[in-house]
């Protein structure tokens, strides 16, 4: 319905200008929750790791967060006033993140003099890619074997200890730090934004990422699981020097705009301040000392019980790798979820994840894609000697279950089996004809017969960093 106002000509001009300014001031509202008013329907549609001010208390605008993270990279000048900042990064370049303690006197006294743990991860900003994150990362791993999406530049970092990067989580790093001391960590992002866009005719627009930091304190069991603070920012990653060129292009475009147009855009800042957001849903349950096991058929997690509360159902989903669907089942109790039919779950989660979730709910054991049995050569030699002396006994083999059928997964499972770090395994070889050593590739593992038996031998790597594992 249109409203017609009969105004004098001069007033019409004034009214028109005011209306345009008003429309412009609302242009970004509901897209990002940086400031100002917003629509609740837009808030509910936002991803879990975007800025969710709706979950913060009403006086959150005046509340100073206990920590602040500052990425030392300039923001783009081509961002409208009510939109979230965007920062350009160069692939593989080290960027400093300053970890600042903003606590007031007497705030969080339980962490005074103690270490906290922060987890940094690179995740997708677009909802479309969030739903297929696992497949996207697996595709990247396949195209870039041995590479990581996110790394810590440890030599340049200050004030952090116990830096870790899980081989199964290419986009995540973690470390401990003391809030009372100066702490700066340097990160390197090795993937570029155009690696996750559909190839057409060149010049594809890269997808934005988010850098998210979640900080935890120790619980009574001395595990860093109690959430303290989370913040994130939006970035795009370019090939080396590409971020500098893009920043220059944006600046030149802004200089050519009229003064009235420039007022609609926020100024570029020398650094990027990460904005408070909701914690990443899985990290609350990550154990600091042991890498998570991703083979859900052998985790021995209990089945979901009908008596489970919605909170317990959420925890069950997280532990069984269904975190992308936690929000969809926020208010579902165990009984509610167990009432879902196979068709219901497939309609909610899609065919692949729906079938997997339905099988997990019903407690069905899904057979692993490949099972192999391994034994250490030294152990076999000892067993053979015992058998010779006692007339009985046999070599002790261990089952290794593979789902991804990759050389990286095999190295991780072997390392886990023998309680060593995966970093200590430099390469895996299979002993071929005439005793030659053939490098084990993903394609070779695809062709392993199910329930094959191998004896493991090790030899020192040429650079004395780690060991080569030989399958005989």
C-alpha cells in the first residue's frame, strides 16, 4: 500500500533526501549483527558461528568481554556501515593475533595465575558450504596431500605453550597461554578462497572464511572444557600478494566515489578486532590430551536413551559427529529423537547424514570400510621365540578400522594404536617384490583386501625427524 503526501516542492525534495538516507542507513541491517536494530527472523537464519547478539544480555553493548583478540591485518574500506568487517589475507603469510586480557579487577579470579586454552579454527562463512564442510575439507585434503589449512608459526609466537595441531583437523590449532602475560600468536592460512568455488571461466569470486577463537579454562578434572569466551571475524584469502592488490583496488574504488557515497561505508582500520560470537559446538568436548577419534562405529559411546534431556541429546549429537544438526534438534529430548522415522531423519538431514543418524539412533553397528590387522615386528619375534620355547603362543595382532581409506588416516590409526604422535611417522611403505619399499598411497589402500595382515617394522627417517613405517 502506497502513501501519498501533498507537500510543497521544497519539502518534497527534503523529504526525498531524508527517505534515501534512511533507506541507506538500513541497507545492511539483518545481514550482519554488527550494531543497530535487527530482525529476529534474520537472527535465527544466521549460522551458529556468526555474531549472535540475540543470545547476549540486553546490556551487552556496555559489557566489556574478558578477552579481546586483534588480528594484525587491515580491514577493507569497501564495506558498508552496518555490515561486518572483511579482512584480506595472503596465502601462507604469517599474521599476528594479539591475545588481550580485558578482565576487570576481581573478574574471573579462578584463572588468575593459571593458563587458559584457546582453539583457533578456519571455518566457512557461507551457509551452503557449512552444510558440506566435511566433504569440502576432504576434497581439499585429497588435492593437497600432506598440507594443512591452518598452521601456527611457533617461532614467531610469544607467550604461548603446548601448541598442538590435530592431523585429522586440518583447519584447527590450539595452545595454552597466560592472560597475565603478553601473548601473540602468528597463524598461516594455506587455502585460498577460490579453492571452494565452482570453476567456470576464470576470475571466480572467492568464498569468505571465518577465523574463530574459543577460549577455555580448566575444570575440576584439569581438562580445558569450561568455556570462557569466543570471537570471530570474516576474511578472504588470496594467493601471495593478492590481498595487497585487492586492498589497493578497494581503496582506489572508494576514492573515486562521491562524498555522499563514501559516508555509507565504514573506514578501513589497520587491525581487525574479532567480534564476540557463540562457541564452536564441538570444542567443549575436545580432550586436551588425546586426539578425538572419528570412527563413530568404534567409539563405544552409549546409545541415546529415551530419558535423555535436550541437553544430553545435544551432547550425544556432538560426540557422534552430528554437530551440524545440533541447532535443528535444539529442543529435542531423547524420546523425541527416537520417535523419528527413517524418512523423517533423511528429510531433515539429507540422505547420507540422515541414514547415518538413523542408524546411530537405533544402535545399529555399521561395518567399517576396511579392516586390517597389524603386529609389531619386535613383538612378533618375541612371540615366535616364546612359541618355540613353550610350544604354544601366537603373535598378537591389533585391528585397525579405516573409514576414509587414506594414507593420512592409516598413519593416525597406527600412531594411536602404539601411543605415539602421528608426527613421528614420516612415511608408510609396503614391502614389495624382492624387498623393495613402495610408498603407500590412498589408491594403494583402496586396493587393500579386507582383513589383510601386516607386520610393522620401522626405520629412522633420512633427516632424523620421525620414522618410516614398513608394512610386511
